[in-house]
C-alpha cells in the first residue's frame, strides 16, 4: 500500500533566506536539482543524512561532521542517519 505524503510538509523556507529547503535537513532544493542535473540519481543524492542541532557552534558542527567523514565510508552511510550529537 502506497503512503501519501503532503510535499508541503517536506519543503519549507530557509529561516536565514528565501530559498526553499528540505524541512529536516535544510538541504537546498536548488542543490538537489544541481546534483540531479550533474547526472546523479536519487540513490546517489540521498545516500545518507547527517542531522545537527543549531545549539552547536559552527566550529563544533564542523568538528563533528569531520569525525563522521573520517570514520564512515560512503558505503557505510547508505540508508543511514547520523546525528552530530553522537
């Protein structure tokens, strides 16, 4: 049975600008379109998701992202959600 999702719940306005973004990840719709136009398919674009919290400083977010990049391969990230707090 197919599950219907209201696309309006998936896309929101970036609070720091006027661009449309994916609600959970804040990934720009234009970024996704650009990746698709470069020949990437949906699986390649949505390989894995890293979620962070705005309470962390930019430097702390970058340190945590770099730690994930250093410890996880692209293959390890397939269909995974990683939290910066982990």
